[in-house]
C-alpha cells in the first residue's frame, strides 16, 4: 500500500510540477504589445526514427483500439513526428472516450513516466529522508540515471527547491554544490543549468543569474537552458523583444522546455493577440499537462483556435480544391474539408472520404462519415451502395465500424441484419462500436434491437469491451 500511495502522490505532484514550471518560477512579468510570427515546432534530426515509431504506433492503435494507453502512444508518436494538431485530437478523443481518470492514468504512464515507475518511488523515498545529505545524493543519482525523464525532472526540482534556501544554510549549499557538479558533468543539459541558474537568481539576485548565463553562453552559445533563463531575465527587465527572441531560441533547441512554451504562449496570445502563433506552444503544454490552465483550460483554448483557423482557411475554397486539404497533415483542416465536401455533396471525393474512415483522429473519421452520408442522400446513393460490401468487409476495423454507422444512418431497416453480424465481429473494437455507436443510437426503441443487445451482452466476455460505457 505504501508503494501505491507513493505512486498516487507522484501523479499529483507531477501535474502540479508542470503547472508551476509553466506558470513561472519566481516572478510575474509585464508584457508589451508585440508583432511578428511564432516559429513552427522543429522536426528532430531523427525524422526517420520518428516516422518508423509513428508507423508502429498506428498499427498498435488499431490493433488495441480499446486500450487508452495505445491512444496516448499514438499521440506521442504523432507529436514527435511533427504532427502536433493530430496529436492533440487523438488525446482529446481519448479523454472523452475513456473518461478523465483512465485518460490521466494512461497519460502519466506514457508521457510522464515513459513506462517507468521505479525512479518515482525512489524520488519520494529520498524526499522523505530525514538526512538531507542522503536525500541530495539520491536526487543526484536519480537526475543522472535517466536524463530527461519525469523522475529526473522531479529530482532536479527537489534539488532546486533546496538550493533556493538561505545562502549560508548548509543544506542549501549542499544542493547548490550538487547542481554545480551535475552541470560540470552534463554541460549541455538545459534543465540542470536552468535549475542552477534559477537557484542563483533566488539567492544572489538577477546579476548572479546573468553571470551564470553569460558564462554558459560564452562556452556553448546554443545552451538551451541558458537561453531560457536569458529570456526570463529579459522579461524581468521588461525587454519583451529580447525575451521572445531568447525563448524562441530556447524552444528551437529544446521543444520539451515548458517554461519557454508557457511564456511564448502568453506573449503571442495576450500581448500580440495572435492566437494561431500561440497554438504550437499551447499544444506542447497540453501534451505535458492536459489540465494546464492559462485563464482558460488549454484544451478549450486549443479547440477554439483550431476551429477559428480552419473555418477561415477553407471558407473560400471551392469543391474542386478540397483534395489538398483532405490529404494534408493537419487533422483540423482534413476535418473541415470533409464538412465542405458534405455541403457540396460532391461524389468525386467518395474514395478519398472512404480512406478517411480509417484516419488517426476521431474528428476526421466522424466528418468523413458525415460527408459520405450527405453525398449518399443525393444522386450518388447508388455509388455508395455498390461499395457497401467492400467497406463492411474491409480489413481495417475502424472502416468496418464507420461504414456500418453510415449505412445504418442511410437505410436502418436494410442495414439491421448487418448490424447483427457485426456484433459477432472478431475485433472487440468493432463489436463495441457497433453496440455503442450504431445499435444504441439508430435502433433506440426497437424491441428487436433490445433483444439483440441483450443476447450480445450475455456472451460478450472481452474485459475492455465490458469496461467501457457507451459514450
């Protein structure tokens, strides 16, 4: 039970750490109005590795659709492959589909812990130690063992908090010396440096932090932690132009820098009134902490920005010009293009929309289904009917489920026998979606459907299917 309690505390502490780190460590800064644009999130040098990881995550996601962890793994792979909007929508749907508690557990495991729990327990064991010198040693070991992980970040946070004590305090001196030793061993580590510099700022004032930044940048001009602290110092001096330049440089070097992301999001959204420029930073913050709130929940703010952006971008696009958007790497634009195809009832996009029934994101799958329904209500009804068996027999489970939803909407009576057949599909996700998305929706009030539902539930044994409510 003690281990479980420690893990529970770790989850709570982790969420609060991200909020505190992103909101600002020591001061509230004043912002001026800015002009200009935000950088795109940089692609990592290992793009081929990221693409291979995305390919695997897509396969695993479809093979284990009822597992929230696989949704979060797909979101992570999309984000690391340079597709942050798609990553956001995968996370957003998983949160709605599985519920907040299950989603946050999966998020902690995949994003924060990266599949590792042992170091988290060690962190709390060290924090509870009565002997601070032993605690400092444990934190140093933890920070050095797995750089960049949640446990290592937590250890540095503890060291930084202790190092902020009075200058002559023995424990504070010990923590500062430990941070200096870590910095000497890993001079390029941005979080080690920024933790040390912020502790110096707290103890010796801004000039002490400036001296450390100048030393770090003279040795290594691209040190991301030094660039981040330089941005914080610029904000403290109310030099917002230099601040945004420094934070941008820090972010380009280290896209996991949540402090710079938070400041850039605030500067672009509030001071510059440029919501689209703030978008990549809000997505980065949401990815790290889905409960991040900057006066409005990040999830809501991101959705509002994306909704406004996609409507503006496609408002004047003619039906024949939708192809580019239906196949682009931005789920928000793919979803809006599907809506425009629905409005036009243009049959030229039938095959493209059918492919989108297997999209990574639910918003696109839903909108593609809706567009095909609108097309099928018009003169192209027969063009859909001739493809029905092909789609319902697809090797792709999400296509089978969405196609069943489409034809149940177009012709519920004729499709009902196919619904009964789908309740026996070998894929658990198809069975669940058939019941929750089709049977419980299009056949409400039908005695025959109620009987079929009861029979299905009497033999369904898959624990993931039974654990999920109809959402």
